[in-house]
C-alpha cells in the first residue's frame, strides 16, 4: 500500500514536469514569431499531462495497451 502511494507521488511529479515543459514550449513559441511547431508540441504536452491527472485515466491507458 505504501509503495503504490509513493509510486503515485512520483508519477504526479512527472506529470507536473510534462505540464511545465509544455508551458515553457508554448511561451517560447509565442515569443518567437512563426514557431508553430513549439506551440503544437507544448499543447500536446499540456493536454497529455491534464489527461493523466484526470480520474480514470489509468484505466483508459491500461485498456489501450492491454495491460490487464
């Protein structure tokens, strides 16, 4: 039980890191004109991290990759 709690905290750290990387890429893409690729990749990172923070995302991922 404690191990799964620690694993959840570690995964939350990585989701926050992906979120901040996405924000950084979007801001950097907006500051430099015509860097649509940075904005797109940043938005993908942000949307992925928000999806992974939502409840039930672990079940969707496990069904997608046939983990259970």
